C-alpha cells in the first residue's frame, strides 16, 4: 500500500546560488524515474531513494517554484526528462545546513495545485507536484505569504539567560525525539514522537515544580524540528545539560529497558550503530558553527571543549543510571552505551540520549503508556540531574582559577 504525505506550504527567504554544492546526501535522485513536463501546466515527478521531510512554495522576481528538502543528492538532475517551455531553468544546491533546495524558474505565474509524496514498500519515494497557470494577483499573493514563526529559530534574546554553574537553576533542554512528518518508531497505534512529547511535558512540569531547574523544550507540539535547530535552541538557551528523549524499535532481536547513550565515533555494538543511523537519517549536519575557522582550528577548538565536557558527561550518565535503578525501573542489560548520534555532538554541552525503552518490546510499550511508570521515570531523571548538578558545581569551583 502506498502512503501519501501532503506538503506544508511554507516560505523560505534567500536566493539559491546557481552552482550545486557537495552534499552529505540523505536521499538520492533517480533521474530515470523523474520528469518535468511543462506544456500548459507543469507536472513535476521526482523519484528519490527514500522519503524525506520537504516543503514547497512559489516565489516571485522572477516567478519560480521552490522545493526545500532534507538533503537530497541532485546528481543527474541535468539528465531528467524535460518537455515544454513553461520552465525556463532548473537548478539545485544547498539552502541551509541540512537542507537542499530545488528551484524551477517559471515562464510566468503558476500556483501549486497538487503536492504529494508517495512512498512504497521498497523504501523509495516519489514527489509529485502540479502547477496550473494563474493570474498575476493570485500568484503575487501566494508568493508574499510570510515565513511561519515556527520555522525560524527563536532569537537568543528571548531565551533564558543562564547563570554560572552552581549559582542558579540548572538550565535543562529537553529534546522530545522526532515529530511532525517524522513520527519515529510506530507500534500498536502509538508513535515515538507522541510518546516522547507526552513524557517531555510531564518531565518539564515536574522539574519546574521542583524549583531548582529552568527548562526549555526543543518542541512543544507535534512538529518536525531539524537537528540543527534543536542544537541551536540548546545553545541559545545556555543549556547546562541536553537530554534527548527516545523510545526506539529494533527490527531484529529484542531489547528491553532504559538505555543512556553518550557520543562515540564508533558505536558500542551493532544495535547502537543501527539506532544511530536511524536517528541521523533525518538530520545529518550538527554541532557548533565553525564556518569561519579552517578545519585544523575547528578540530582543535572542538577537541578542547570535549576534553572538558567528556568527564562531566560520564558523571551525568552515572548519576542518571543510579537514580533510575534507585526507582526500581528496568534498564537495558548494558545501561550505558556509546553511539554516533548527531544530536549528541555539541562539544561543550553535556548531552545524553535517553532511550526510555523500546517500542518493539511489548513490556516496554506497556510501561511507556503507563502514567504511573512515566512519573517514576521522570522523578528518576530529576533526581539524577540534581545529584549531578551539585557534584558538577562543586568540581567546577575546584578547577576554576
């Protein structure tokens, strides 16, 4: 059976540079299965190797169709079959970190009347767009739609201003995994995105009631948030700690219980590697903005930050593990593991990915949907964070010049 996902019509500012840029591709274009037929109306068929989050709209001066996608390698775009003269030029390149853009320059005003992504059992996908000729006024109105507020990153001035370690509330950024077009794991009518948002809201409320924490969430509702936005939110908030919340599913084998993941260039085992690959499929680029530095300087700066942060992360995972076990909650037989999750790559913010359980396990899924169990897990994470915060602040005073 085929699933159809309708595009969200959003505006993105900026003009694409004409030359294509090298991408760390999430999906690849299949030129043989693609076509742009522009005779009277414009029909666009883009076959890609796997589904990706995407957005489409029209822009003016000159009139053009703009398709933004999580990274697609557009190699072979010049070989896509084209008919008609309603499309003057086709080009593609990097739009922003983690996103690529396809632009069709139009011969006149056209409006998107159909937009869908079709997916099949072979994991491939097809984006189908239809544009019909429109009058100048209707086109101008569509092109002038402002950028939605939930796409732009929050200004740093609106984020909480952090205090030094040990001198005020612990700034905790909670990152409910997945969301929106990316539901994450799915089992028995539940999605990972919904379960983690529910748990994050409950944990946030508990931390705020405690009074020793300031909490920022990377998403407050069921929306897709790119990885670079999640990390930017944490950085703008001055996060003392970043917790990414997940509850994945394994296609093979069985895994049960909570697991704490920290960053490693090499995964602890094959299961860790598979989970990291699954999470990173939606977000390939991450970390601090070092675009003004050459590779050597960037590497040195990040290694210096990680040298200080690594032992703090180790103590954080030990505190969380002790608190979870102290609540009598089930943990994986290897409760602390390492993997290459991109969401953990910020070098200067202690970051842990918490797999609360595995939706592929019937027992874990039952626990994840139990409010009483979630309350105990939230209390455990609170206790672990507080224990770590006290220890971290004490050690900071010892190392401070």
